[in-house]
């Protein structure tokens, strides 16, 4: 792997956009700091100003008032062209150039930057591997129309990462994918994010996607006002107002269960139960319990247990059996939010 820049902060400082002729702002005095290396999801209803907020950062849209800084530098201190070379941008439908091959799509920015051919080739191959498209020779000569939606999306991500920008902006990048492909591409992107640590502002209208992906979630309400900014656990356990509560929906309690994996709970319940779990009595009560993987979220495991009409599940990590979780362990994880913070810190 080549050396990667580790990201830099994005600061919205009273950032406001009122489109020409509009009576009210689309984005209203947004204050928000995305820390270096952080993945922040911007969520909210359609028309809430999410795309506007993102396009203000790379100056596809101009600020009406306020400022946005990348690191210490205002976005208005440099030309829009210069600015955009430091920002990876990925959008729904991938935005690939249809008449360019995969190789040429990924090479767009490096070519503009005047990289040598050899370096571009090496970088392109590295990125295709990174987004899970290998062997790379299969994909390099193809055109976007010869790829599935998920493959196009992966190429779109590779292109956004090509010149190793410290900042990534993503506007509903997985919005057009079917549910199975979507999960695969989300997982792929999370793994990339953990590996390369770009500061990422990720727009989605899907709160479940935000809960899965985000270090912190910023919720915009109609009129482009920030309703709440916090970790998924904070937002879910303590919605700032009725709007946020309604946006999170009636399944807020269930969504919280998506923040904890079965693996985290099974070790906890082992500590509590100690040697007790080894008794014959404990073994017989688990008869008919379904198997779940330690990497599953409590929410997914609860669904498996419910479908099996059981009182708990047997937890596996690959071939080894880790222990059991009861229905009670699944629905009342101990201090889930704090655990997660601890892991992420
Ligand atoms: N180029 C534009 N010209 C005028 N109004 C716009 C433009 N783009 C967006 N808007 C308006 O700004 C508001 C916010 O839009 P947008 O940022 O696209 O929201 P979201 O991405 O959250 O759906 C909407 O009312 C939309 O109609
Ligand atoms: Mg939008």
C-alpha cells in the first residue's frame, strides 16, 4: 500500500445558503465540526439541505454567508479547482463517465494532476483491489455499462479515493443499490474507511445506514437547521426533540440493538454467569436454540431467535462455539453505548 494521508477536519461555521429567489435558506447557519478521520453521516428528510451542505464544501454551490474550513484553511482561500483536488466526491448512480473505461475513470484526477503513467497504473490497480474488484485486469478495460450497480458504485469509490484526498464527500452513494448489494458495499466502504481514515461526510436519508456507518450523526430538519449532532447511541437514547424522535421512528429501541454485536454481549454474560453456564441444567435449557455468528448485531440475532421461537441463541465465531445468549441478554445489553464509545476511542 502507498502512504495515505490521514484526513483533516471540516468545520462549518454558521454556513448558510439561500438559493436565488428563495424565501428561506436551504441551509441555515450550520455549525458542525467533523474531526480528522471521522465519518459523519448527515441525515434528514428530503429537501432538508443535505446535498446543499455537501456541495458547499466543494463549492459546487457558493455560500451565502458564514464559512467552511478544511483544516485551518477557508474553502474560499483557494480556487474551486484547487480545492476539489483535495476532496473525493462520490454520488448516487456512481457518476462515472460512460465513455471512459474503468481504468480511465479512476485515473481522472491523477491524470489532471500530471502523475506519471506508471504511478497511475499502480494506484488504479491498488484501488480496484481495495474496493474488492479483482483480478484487476478483468475490470480495467470495461465500460460502466458493462458493470452491475454495485460494481459501478465500487469504481465510483475508487475514483473518489484516487488522488488520496484528505476529505471524502459522499451523497447517498449507495441509494440506488438493492438491499443485498447495499450491505456488501457498505461493509466494503467501512473496511476501507478504517484502513485509510479519510475525514468523511456521508449523506443518506436512511437512518439505519447512518447508525451502521457513522461515528457521529448530524440530523437536519426542514429549513436546513441542525436538529442534533451526536453518536448513534446518544441520538437513539436521547433524541433532542420531537422531530428527531419521529425521524428515528417507532423502532428507536430496536435500532439501538444494532449498535452492539452478539460477540460483545456473550463475553459479558459469561463474566456474569461464570461457572454456572457449564452446568448440565444450563445446557439442557439451550435445546433448540438457533446458531448466530458473534459478528451479528443484537438486532439481527433477535430476529433469528424470534423466527426460531426460541429463548436464546448459541454463539459461534467461525467453527468455535463461544457460548450462549438469552433473549434477555439480547434485548437489554449492558451499557451498549458506553461500550461502543470505548471501542471507538
Ligand atoms: N440549485 C438549486 N436552486 C434552487 N433551490 C434549490 C437548489 N438545490 C436545492 N434547492 C432547494 O434547497 C432545499 C434543500 O435541497 P437539498 O439540499 O437538495 O436537500 P436534500 O439533499 O436534503 O434533499 C430544497 O428546498 C431544494 O428545493
Ligand atoms: Mg440530496
